[in-house]
């Protein structure tokens, strides 16, 4: 039996997936010329053209698509098994990639990592803040964080926070110039700081509920942001009303920097969950992090 060298197959899979010799070479840490020579050698060995090259793009041929479908899952399985060998190490180790919204990244992930990582120097964590409903399998994340109602049914979910309430707040300076809204409909007369989230395809409608009556209000104002930090700062500076998780404003409300309104209209939503594919081989490092994040009542 002839001993195969699979480096050229791995190189082909990277080029086919990236649709670019430039990006593939950067990820593989080789020169474009060396990568091109490797692909040509593979095509000559197989007697088939695997990639169609133009000055602007690279795409797999029919044979290339078939080969990519065959080898890519195998390389992923090998990578997973190699990662699982960390179980044989004395200490948990490895890199964990998580995608999360800004609020849970700041309020939940960051404090948990501050407690965990000093005792485990071989664990590395990468957090990507993303408001879209990212496909963690396609994007090669180990896990994601979403509100409970947004987690797909085929995922394992670990609750990492209590239920989340939102708050409508403005500064004393703002309310010195404007009357306080008594109902959510009154917000249409106010300068509101809007939220743009890709998940909703545009501006986020503020959601309210009271006595079983649900209400969504599309507000208007001079400012639109996609981060909680900018919305909070704008409200503190008297530029309008903002709709924001209450844990981020509780201290400001207690100390008089912000005034909360419509509190009886702001319901609680299912808390954040860490979720990951059911087929994932959880490494000791990942299991340790998941346990550190797990929400425990009391």
C-alpha cells in the first residue's frame, strides 16, 4: 500500500473553502506560489482539474466539489479528535471560541473569565461580539450565547443568567425638558435612542407587556446605535430615552444619574444560555468553562 501524504488535500480544502489563494495561503502560513504549486501537483497526481482559476476568483470544478465534500468532514473529525486528546493532559487546555451579544459578553462572560482564567493559564478564550443569529457550526465556534427563546432545539443549552428585564431610562436633565411617558404609546412623542440589530433586519421595536397585553412600539429619535455602551452614554448625557437591560442602569438609577419610567410595562424574558452542538466532544477546558458560567439559583 502506497503511503499517502494528505498535506496537499488539506491545502486544497482550504483554497476551495476560502475561494482564494491569498486568504488560504495566509491561513496556512505559506506563500501563494508554494500553495499554487501544491495544488498543481495534486491535480497532476489525480489527473483531474480541481479548481477553476480566473484573475478575480477561484471556484471548485465538479470534481473539486466532490472531493471537498469527501475530505472536509474527515479533517474536521481529525481536528476534533486531536482536541479531545487534551483530556489526557494534567490541566485543562485549549482555545474556546464563543460568539455572544455585547450585553452578555460584558455582564456574564467577562466576570466569569476573570474568576476562572487565572487558575488555568493553558485555557485561551476568544469572544466575538455579534448581534446576528450566527450559525456556530458553519462559523466554527465552540459555543454561542443567546436568550433562551432564541436557542435552536437541536442544541444543548446551559442557562447562564437569571431572566432579563429591560428598562426605559432618561437623565434628570432630559426630563427637565420633557414630561415622563405614562404609557408606551407616549414614547412616540419623545426623542428615543434607537437600536439597530441585524437579527431584526432594521430598527428594533421596543417591546412591552402589562396584564397579558403585549405591545411593540417603533420609536423615533436623533440617534441610532448598535451597542449598549453608546446607548447608555447618550442617555446619561441627556440626549434621549433608551431601552436597555436593567442591570446596566440599576446603579445609575439608584444614584440619581438616570430616571426609570414605564417600569410596570417592562416584562422579564428568558435569560441567557450558552449553547453548543449536541455532537460536540466537550473538552475538559470547555466543560470547565460551561460549569463556571452555569446559573445557579441562590
